[in-house]
C-alpha cells in the first residue's frame, strides 16, 4: 500500500510540476522579501530599497548569463520593483508586502464569489492549462470536485491574507508569513488539491474527459489522471 501511494504521489508531483512552470522562481517569493527585511532591520528604509534594487539587477544579469527562461523571472522582477516603489512612497517597510496582500485577498474574494455563484474559479484555472471542454467541467458529476478544491484554496488564501493584514505593521512577521507560504508550500497544496480532486471525481462516478469527448455510455471508467 505504501509503495502504491508513493508511486501515485510521485506521478501527481511530476504532473503538477509540469503545470506550475514558475515554481522554480524563488526570487520574488523568498530571496527578495527576506533580503529587504534584513537590510531594513539593520539599516534604514532607503538602504533596504537600494540594496534590494541592486539585488534585482544582479539577478537579471545572472539569469541572462545562464540563458534561463526569463518569462516568469520578468514577472517576479516587475513585482519586486513595484513593491519597492510602494514601500518608498508609503515610507514603510510593510508597504513592500502590500501587492502580495492585495493579490491574496483579491483571489480569495473572487474565489468565494465563484463558489457562491456555483462557478468555482478552479474550473477556469484548470481549463486554461488543460484545454479540456468547458462542458465537461460543468457536469453535475464533475463540478463538485472543483468546488471542493476551490474551497480549500479560498480558505488558505483567506488565512494567509488575514494574517498579513493583522501583522501589517510588523515587516519581520510579514517576511515569515511570506517565507512559510512560499512556492514549496504552494506546491504541496497543489499536490493535495490534485489528490483530493481526483478522489472526489472517482466518488462522483462521472466520465473522464476522453469518455466525455467520445460520448461513451455509462458505466464510465472515470478520470484517472489529470485534474
């Protein structure tokens, strides 16, 4: 049983890593916030902004020399620059974390509304990556699985956003929250979502995507891989 679970976990992790292409971009999720807070702790805000800005430049040069894919790196760098500008205009180190807080709370609110309207946002995120027929997602024997996963993500983002609002005036704690909910934590949550979603689909006894496309009559084998 353990070997079967380990094999299934490895398969799920491999597929999730394939979808989550930006998971290796740790700069904006870990390095920049921690570096910024440390500089602000021992020096002043202006030194922290200049130092982190210099780190951004070094990071870009390093990735260009390595010939890395700069698509997701560029997004992270732009996000860091915006965060630094907000911190400068606000005059507080906590301002650096404001874009992330707004993002988390906004997604949580959108997710909550999507659940209330019975169109869970996880359907659209999955459809964006998978390109599966929207009609399949909306089947009564499929949609509850995506609704369940949407509830999980809304709860996580609400908790994360709420804690950041509560400790907004303490940039050290904000950095700890950022660090503890970094890409690796998100990856774990993606794997859990994948596992729970597939199990829910199995319990719902609906058709797989291929069975739906081919108009296969029940009883169906159901979705065994991919969520």
